[in-house]
């Protein structure tokens, strides 16, 4: 270890932005789910891209591993250091400036530490929508969103974070700055570096800024909760909305009876307005740039057709913004209710819609046969085929004890079914350290080797977030 390391950091950053004291470092060492806690030599808080580059150069010269970190809300332990105490964390939170909002180009250029919600607000002030939206938006940062290629509730209409990004600025593993901050919708100049870094979870470069797309802010939005009896009719309902509402369909979220029961247990004020605890509660949102009346009529017409076709058995349309928000809160609180209950086993998967019924029927059967009484908390962004197929122990059984014995085989059971249905073992949360083995086992040898080759080429010293996503 270089004995002058901290002094070298001090030559770059004011000492108060170099945290070495155990108490000061503590908030950066444990992830949101409290599943991973690591140690770090220091937590560094740079204020600009040059400082990030200078820190990386020092680390490269001394072979010190770096953990890039944003809001630390990720679910896969990607931003948590290991237990060696030899790694440093670079947290980007001080880099939170909006560099430019280009009205004509409909883009916003931002630093990596901007909090997602503050970007949405900034855009709205100028009459724009920044469509990325997820439960952690009050604390996750755009750098982290890009590094994980986050999804959320608007992907159906606007795509995931990758689809919203036009340009990037980043620091390479050698401490060079790549300025790719162009707001272009077309740019066919060789390999797409931007897309290589998006979703690389801090293993290939440190994202310091980005140019993101903006959209006109919708003027009318209608939200409804509907009851369905099975997955087959839920998918037919989705297809009906896709056909009739086309691009006005901006949300299609699924919640099972069991997910909402957990919500009710921990947040009793959040009652489902649909009667009789239906097997599936679907939250649907339509957004438009025309009058309120136009969208409402469209929504009512589609719901009528869905009733006639027996796809739904009940529906409640939110009568005002606050009721619409309460529907969304119900959906977003499932994650919080799960966290209150205990550390469940998460499976953030995508399945082609045509295979979703078969996946759920067969995986439910296998779980119930092999782990009698285990609770399946299944919900998600059904419009994207993205399920959060989470497993909790039978009531009364300790989470830790259950997970210790069953985590690996349950992941394998679910991932095998995902593979059978030609799905993916991570739809939006990424790989981090949680799914390192899963990626190796399920990505396919050729794809895994190509990823290794990319990592070796860009970070031959393996100092950027080592043993996350891929081990070389
Ligand atoms: P962090 O957790 O700090 O980091 C995540 C990964 O990105 C790590 O590997 C880290 O090293 C890397 N990283 C962070 N910043 C940078 C950077 N500047 N440069 C390079 N690498 C970097 N995710 C979804 O996709 N959809 C959801 O609907 C969703 N809902 C959530 C709801 C709740 C309540 C919570 C707690 C989380 C949710 N998440 C969801 C997961 C999480 O919020 C996202 O993964 C988010 O994108 C992480 O951003 P962050 O700033 O917290 O990143
Ligand atoms: C969501 O969609 C998040 O709410 C969290 O991606 C999912 O808790 C989960 O597993
Ligand atoms: Zn999600």
C-alpha cells in the first residue's frame, strides 16, 4: 500500500471531502437493503470531472480499487466495497449541477450526482417531462441510473435509461476523460461507446455527466386500477390497451393479491379500492397532450370493451390527482413492505409476454412443491414483461435461517425457468455482486467471454469495481 496515498488525494481534494474516519464513512458502506456491508480505505467526494480523473490516476498508479457510488439504492451490492478495507469509494453526490437545458434540442445536460427527482422537477419547470421514474427517485442519481440502465414505471412508453441517453462524459480506468456530451439522435461513427458504458455498473468507467432526452409534458393523465383473474386475461388486457391507446399507454403495472396483502400488513392505510382481493390488481395509466376529456373517454371505452370480453371483473378510475397518486403509492410501497417484512430473495427477471403464463404457472408449482409454505411476492412492470418474482420464507420462519440454506437453490430454480422461457435473469436491477455467478451460468459462454475481453481491454488492472458483474 502506498503510504502517501491520502496525501496524494489531499493534493486533489480539500481534506473535508476525504472521509477516513469510521463514523464518517459508515453511511457509504451499507446498501439500501442492508444486505451488504463493506469496508473502505476512504470515501472521496469530488466536485468535478477533473478531480475524478486525478483520483483515478492516483489509484491506477498505486493499484487501488475504486467503487463508484451514487445514491447507493441499487439492489445488487454493486456500489458496496468488499471487506478488505483496501478499496476506495468515489461518491458522485457533489457533482449535482445541471449544465444546460436545451429547449430546441429537447435535452438536458447533467452531472452524474443529480438526484433523479430533481431532474424531473427541473424539466417540469420548463414544460418538459423527464420520463425516468422509480421508487428510489428521491435518492438515486442519474450516474447510478445510467450505470445500472435503470428501468422503472415508464419504460413501456419511453424506454429504459439507455433509451433516454444521447451523450456521456466519463473517466476511464486510466484516468482519461472521454467527452461524448453530444445531444445527437443519430451518430454512426464506429463502435457505440456510450452504450458500452451504460449498464456497465461502474466496471468500465466512471460516468461524470450525461445528455438526456426530454419530452413534452403531458397535460392529461388518467389512472385506473382493474381486477383480473389470471395472467392470460391480463396479457390480453395489455394487448387491448396497446391496440386502442397505442402511445398513450404509459403505465401497466401488475400486483398480486399476496403483494398487496403484505402492503396492507405494514401500511394498513393503503387499502386496495378494488373489492374482494382479486388475484391480480393492474395499475394502468394513460397520458396525453390533448384534453382531459379525450383521454378519459378513451379509457372508459377500453375498459368497457375489457368488461365485455370478460378480461376484467372490476375497475376504479382515479377521480383526482391525489387518488391517482395513492394508486401509485400502493404499487411503490410493495418494496418498502417487503423490506419491513425481511430480506426476501429477489428475482428481477424479464420473460417474453407470450411465455409469462407458462413461467408463472410452472415456477409457482415448483416453489410450492419444493419449499412448502414459501411466499411468492410477484409484482412488476408487466407491460415490459418484467416481474419482481420475490420469495419469502413461510410465515413464522426466520428470513436469515431460510435464506442461508435456500438462497442458492431457489435462485437456480427460478433462473432455470427463466432460461426455459428465453428470458433474462436481470431486467433492470443489474448484476453487481449478487448475480455474478448467475451471469456466468446463464449468459452463455461466448457472451461471457466477450464481456471478459471488454473488461480486460478497458480496465486491464481490474481496479474499477472488481468482482462486480464479471470476474477476470
Ligand atoms: P448506486 O446504488 O449508488 O450504484 C449502482 C451501481 O452503479 C453500482 O455498481 C455503482 O458502482 C454504479 N455507479 C453508480 N454511480 C456511478 C457512476 N457515476 N459511474 C459509474 N458507475 C456508477 N431500479 C430499477 O431499475 N427500477 C425500479 O423500479 C427500481 N425501483 C426501486 C425502488 C426502491 C425503493 C429502491 C430502493 C431501489 C429501486 N431500484 C429500481 C434500484 C435502484 O434505485 C436503481 O438501480 C438505481 O438506478 C441506482 O442508482 P443509485 O444512484 O442509487 O446507484
Ligand atoms: C419496483 O419495481 C422495484 O418497485 C423494486 O424495481 C422491486 O422490490 C423489488 O423487488
Ligand atoms: Zn422494478
